[in-house]
């Protein structure tokens, strides 16, 4: 959920030294810059209201906050003592002005509502407030953060509806709302976030149908949407999210069938569906999903036999087809999957038995 900060080593020693020289030159210039005074005031107010303090040994909080460690962007993704933490960009006004571009308050027991003034940190590109005890609503002023790329509110106690203004954050690549107490539907305005790559809404409290505007989210790679009261049919357009590698839709209130367009999702490595009602489904859509490592279709009202080419799914480590209407013979090729360690086929009408030599290596 945080952006990558790893550079490949240069093959040229000259370029390496040039890069080091440039980095030191940038830091020297940045050290002479000062933080926007309004942002300093906002930061102090937020920390005071949440009763949190930074590690003064690593981050100069008595002087200008945009100095020292705050000028090294890779520190933001380092755990441990760099939390709470900010990073800054100091290239404004000919290098004399810094703006806070990242704010992390991760798992530090911050308690209470999100201060309204936070939404005025308009240069933020990364905001991580996950795993705290934050309460109250997300403000409509969230739309002020139009530069935002990575935003996480996961694992808090936030409530209320998701403001439609979140659809104004069109640079957003990752959004985490999971494990909260939100209510109401997914805003259709989320469909404006065409650059979105990761969406986490599992156990968020949201409900209703997936908006039609989500058809625009064709850069999605990871979707966690389990254990929320999503209803209606699983949209066919999900089959057009061709970059998906992880899709979790368990514990919802979806109606079947599984869309045949899922056959297009050949980049999937993890697929979890379950608790589908009404219309039954087949397993035909699986034919070319040879990259799967995890396939869970528990209680999905599937009426079919296990595909005869299941032995070609050599990357499978977990397979759960339990609580369906599967029939026919268990293919022998299933037991040639050397990586398979978790297998659930119970509560079906299948014929056959597990080879004795395979039983010891499976969890069933």
C-alpha cells in the first residue's frame, strides 16, 4: 500500500558518484529551505489532538520539521522508529520552501476523529493512518487532497458514509478502507479513480451493489472486498480488469452466476469467491487461469465436475471447492500438483479417493 522506493544499482561507477553528489547537493539545498508555516501549525495541531510524539533522535521536531530524516523519502517506508513521520519536497520557490508530501501515523494508538485541518495538507501524496483507534466520519474536505496517490485508513473505527468527494482524488493508486465501521454504498464517484491499482474495502461496513462506474477501474491489480454486504450480481465488467492478480469476494451477499467474463482474468494468482446464491455456475471460466496459486470457490453454488486439465495448474498451493454441487470423478491429475498443500473438496457429490501417499502432505 506504500509506493516503491528501490532503485536498481547503476552499472557505471561514474553515474553512481554523480548520483551521490547530486543527493548531497540536494540535501544541502533543502536544509536551507523552510516548511510552509501553515503546514507546521497543522502538523503540531494534529499531533497534539492525537497525543502523539515523534522520535526526536531521528527527526528534528524542535526546529524546522522538513529537515534531516524528513528529506529522505525512503525513510517513510522504513518501519520502527520512523513513525509517526513525515517527508517533504523542498523544490518550491526556487528551493526556499518545503511542503509536507507524506504523513505516516501508523499503529501508534492515535485516538479520536481525524482533525479537519489535516485536509489542508494539500501537497500530500501518501497518507497512512492505518491501525489506530480513529473514530468519526471522513470529511467531504478529503477532496482537497487532489495530489494523493496512496491513502490508508484501514483498521480503525471510522464510521458514516464514504464522501463522494473522494472521487476527486484522480491520482490515487491505492485506497484502503477495510476493517472499519462505515455504512452506506460505495460512491459511484470512485469510478473516477482510473489510476487506482489497489482497493481494500474488506470488513469495512459498506453495502449495496458495485457501481457501474467501476467499469472504468481497469488498472486494478488487487481488490479485497470480502466480508462486506455487497449485493446483486457480480458485474460482468470485472472480467475487463485484465491486470488483476488478486480478487477476494468472499462473505458477501452476491447472486450467481460467476460471470463467464472471468475467463479473461488470466493474470490472477489469487481468486476467492463464496456464498453465492440463486443461479448456479460452472468452472469453465477457469480454463486458462494457469497462474493461480490460491483458488477458493467455497459455497458458490457451482454445478459441474472438476476440470480435467486441473493438473496443468502447477502453481496451486490452496484449492477449496467445498460446499458446492460438484459431481463426477476426482481427476488423478489433481494429485500431481506438487505445490498443493491445502485441499478442501468436502460436501459435494464427487467419486474417488485421495492417494495414500498424498494424504500426508495435504491439509483437508
